[in-house]
């Protein structure tokens, strides 16, 4: 006798339907799973057996062949436990009805409980696109699955409950959530720009960066507050839209970072990988490629502290995602593309000892070792960083003062307004912020007044700025002008923008 | 194998036979031999062919008796069962492997435990 149930497999951020066929034959009892299962799928034999017995059912004495079709793609993960167990119960007529139209997902624990699984949101989204109407999922995943509208989500806590639902003994109402309830009126960060003493110019630079989606390099001596400032950057970024929140949640869901605490991620991610992270950890990879840090900071901030300490190949792999906003990873098994639209914030010391630009402490580095330290930064990558900001050490009186400046909320409202402006300007093109302008768009949108043009010319002449710096300054001044609500770029905007090209001035 | 444990085994198998009969099993054959191994009891219960392994103990061991059927022993029984089905030309019949454990508890009473469908072929 043969029974078919449906489940799903995930590849990248998409899912496809898997038919779980359970066949029972007379003869010596036993079980085999075919259809390229990996170890965690093969192990389901023991989980299923224990779960069935501990749920008050019986393991029938037959030889079971379980086929996961299509048989030519590798299946991984424990999500087939529940469909296999239900298939075995239907085939042995311990469940009297069959199930045809629902997709079943879930891991079983030995006592028969259904455990939460990873990747529920992307699976449910793909299933809906493929025309499936109902899905049986672990109870803990119910909120995440219910984010997809138009799909009947049946949450089950135990194998027994799932069996009773299919046989019609117990009715389970489809779970529904109000998506708007996930968005708090005021996001809770626990940190605020108000916490930072002094550093007014850095705060301003970060505001400009946030408003235009520019990448930033913070250079400063140890203890000057680079990390503290960078960590507060997400608090001034505009709130995520629903679509952005869904994209971020999908990525966290497949990586297993949702933890079951929140069904929808509504705050921008802030990722701070350690400088020993490998290139695969940054970009993503594996036999079936999984998202790396660049994708996990999608729509958020990727903060790289001690930037020159990162291995060269790690820094170089950032070039493609910074350019394209996505990353394509090829492996023998599959080629996958993950989104990676992030803001890069890099922080570094000015020299190995850290006191190079400090007025109070003496730098003990030789000029050669300072040169070598800076040479670790790759030119092409620096090209993609718009703002270079010096973070100075705080003076004694500044340290003793109470924190001053504006709270994140006020800065965020300015940034959000500025982003809206850019959204209107770039509507219809791929660009969504000033930091992502193409050369053609720079020519079109960054027209200078004559006074501003004169100033920029003299800046290039006297500060010895490169052609590369020219475009960057135009982009930054566009953002500054947007923040000021000015349609044209004026001389004062150019003047501020040239302040953010510190490294060009030093001829590096 | 000492005479004592041989007799213990023989007694155990007798006990097991009467226990199974009382439970509605009909005994077909005992001590079926093949080159790879031996099946203590072949019986039939509600249309299902049952190969029974009998484990007897003079005392209650610390682990469950069912664990005393090790992997190699299981393989021997499976081999023997295959040979049995081949020799008797039985096909398309439901089969299973049961284990019977017989031991004395702390009050010196004989306890018989039956583990239905105790293992299967991989």
C-alpha cells in the first residue's frame, strides 16, 4: 500500500514541494529512506519510531520504503519527520483518512512533540506562490507562517494532535496574525545617540551617511568612541517597511537566527563580525550555500571593527556585494543569489599603536609601520567608501560633561524625510538612495551652482583631490543638500562634503 | 556453555512456548537451524509470522534483557529468518521479530516479558 504526503525543501530563499511517499510491503519488518537524504534525514527513522510509540500508536510490522521525490536533489534537515510519521500512520490505517492538499512540515522529538524548524517563512511564501492552500506546521512557528496571507496555517503541538486533525477528530482553526501588531510605534533600542558625549561632527557625519545610504570609515585612536557611535547608527536609520522586514526575516529564518522569540524582524539588523571571520563567513557559503554576514546585514549595518585586521581576501570579497547589493555564490551543487543591500561602517586606528593623530599621546610607530598599516586597506574597496571621518579623543572637560546633543528619534525623523525625498527622485530606477547613484545619475541630479562649482574646483586644486574624490564629494553634497531641504547643491554643501574626504587630503 | 545455563535456556524456551500459546500464538517450529544462526521459536499470530528469540537469565541483570540481543545476534536471526522464508517458500506474508525475556525478580518470582516487533532489518 502506498500513501503520498507533501512536504517542502528549501534552496536559498526559495522552496519547492517534496512528495513524501510511504510504501509498506509484507515481509521482514524494517525501514529505508531513499531520495538522497542527508544524515539528519536518515536519522529521522529513530525519531519517528520513538515518537510514534510514545504517542500511543504502534509501529506496524512491515517493511517501509520512504521516497522523497524528486529523487535527484539532496534533502537535508529534520523537517520530514512529521510527514514521514503521518504517512506511516495513514498507510497502517491508524489514521483512517488521507490528506491530499496540505503541506506538512515539522521535526519530531522522541516524546511525540512537534519541534520548531528553520526557514518557515520562505517556505510558506514559496508554497503560496506555487498555489498550495494549506500547511501543517509546528505550533512554535505559527506566527512566522501566518505572516503569509492567503495560506491556511494549521499549527500542531504533537504528533497525536496532527493525527487527530487529519482523521477529523479534532478541528484546528487556521492561525491568523495582525502584521501591524509586530511593528512597535517606537522601536526599543536601549541605546541612543544621546549617550555619546561630544563628537558632534561624527554624529553629523553618521547622520549624512544614514540619510544617503553612504558607507563610512571611522578613523580614531583607541577609546575615542568609534564602536559606540557605530552601534548607534541603526537607531537613526528609518524604520523598515513591511517588504523590507519580510526580506530580512526570510534571511534570518533560513539561517536559524529567529530563535522563536520574534516572528518578524522589524528593526534594522546590526552585524559586527569579529576580524577573524573567514571570507565564507562574510559572504556566505557551504555545500548548499547559506547566507553570510553581508546578507544578514541586508537593509541594515555591517560594522567591521579593526578594519585593517581583517584578512585581505575577506575585505576583497566585499567588493561585489557593495557594488551590486546582492551576492551570488556558486558551488558544485547549486548557484544561489542572496540579497546584500547593507551600509558598511568600518572602524580603524590611525596606526598600529593608535596614537598617530592624537595631540596628547605620542605615537611610537615608525613611519614605515604606519605606512604598512594603511597599505592593508585595499584601494578598490576604499573607492566604495564615501565618508572618511576622524574620531578624535575627548578632552577632559568634555568627558566630565553630561552627554549632550540630539536624541536618536529626532535625527531619525530627519533621515526618514531625506530618504523619502530620494525615493521620489529615484522612483523607477534601481537606485534607492544617493549612495547608490550611477555616474549617469550623478551628472543628472548633482548640478552645481556657479559659486559651488568654483569652490569645488579650488578644493580639488588646493587639496590635491583625485577624480575619484570628485564624484564622491558630489554624492555626499547631494545628501547634505537633501537634508537641508535644498533643491540645488550650494557652496556650503560642497564645503561640508569635502570635510568627509580626509584620506584624499592626506594623499592616500 | 555449562550444563546449568544450557538447562536454564531449555527451561526458558519451554516457559516461553507455553506463554506464547496462552497469548494466542500457534507454535510452528522450535529451534530452527541455519548456517548463520538459530531461531528459538517460529510462531504465527493473527496472520503474522513471528520469529521469537528467547532470553533467559538466572538473575535480573542491570540492563533491560532486550538489549542483550546485540547487533550481531540480530543479524544472525535475520539471516536465519531469510533462510526460513526461502526454504518454506513463503512470500508476501507479514513477518516480525519478537523477543521474550525470562528472569527472576528480587522476590524470586519468574517474570516473563514479551517485546513485540522488537527489531527489524535495516
